């Protein structure tokens, strides 16, 4: 974990300007091409959700601005960002899970499947893990709707620095498959340029042949 010297940081004014706002988050929603990823997941009998979620986490951990967090009024660049998301049960309630990130998909997926099994045998939100961490990205998936925007409930806390990434229902257009993706993040820590970098890298990773 690396402490950022705000006084010499090139984002000093940006950070102070947006941090004074009650709601400093900006949000961008875009469609990410995932035709190749769908084919790779199907051919290798993989969970498509696990596959594209892991690619998203690879992208997040490759962009330092997504690793900035505000802790005790100081800004740190964390070494690794882990994964939090919601998992639905058969009764249509959901729970939070927290999965340690690993660049190896198979290891990441093993941890994910273990968390899913725990959710299926539990009740409530399971706030004990995901809610207490800052070294994560909060995800959710809404596989029933190819959304064009999304609004999350949240406290108006200008010290909240954990980004939120949401995935929607995959749809087809002109022979290609697309995944709606929404990204929200603290504007004092990153800009639209960095969110654009995430989308570009995420889509590129989804076009790779390997998942190992």
C-alpha cells in the first residue's frame, strides 16, 4: 500500500474540488463487445459470469487509478483490488460475497464457487465480509435487463472511494454480442479518461483466447 502525497499529487486540486461535494461519484455506462468471450466460455464449459467478471478484475488491477482509496482522510494506492459482488438465491433474495483476486482464472473461480455455495446455504445479506473491506470493487449483475443506465443506493459520503461496476443482460446486435457495463467512481480519484481505459482494456481482454 502506497501513501499518496496529496500536496505534490497532480490531482491535488481535482481531489479537493470533488471531495467537497456530497456525492462526488461520476458514472459511465457503455456496451462492451463480448462475442468471443461467450464462445470461449461455452467451448470450455465455463461460467460466463465468472469468466467476464475475472476479466473485469484483471482490467481493474491493471489501472492504478482504480486502486486509489481514501482511508482516514488520506489517499493510498492499494497493491491489489479484490472482488465483491451480489449473488442471488433461489428465493430471489441476494447476498454479498468477497473473493480474493488472482490473475489465474481457475484459482479465482474456485474461490468464487465456494462463496456461491455458502450463499446458497445462508440467509440475509452476509454483510460481515464485503461491507468491512475497502480493497475491493463492488459489483452487481442484472442479467434480466440490457440497461442503458443504473442508479445505486448509497450514503452521501464524500469519503466513499470504492468504485461500483454493474453488468447487465447480454444482447445481440448485427451479429455481435454486447454486455452492458456501468462504472461509478469517485471523481476526485479518477476521471472519464481512466474509465475509458477500463472499458478499452476490458473489451480487449474479452477478445483473448486464453482463460488460464
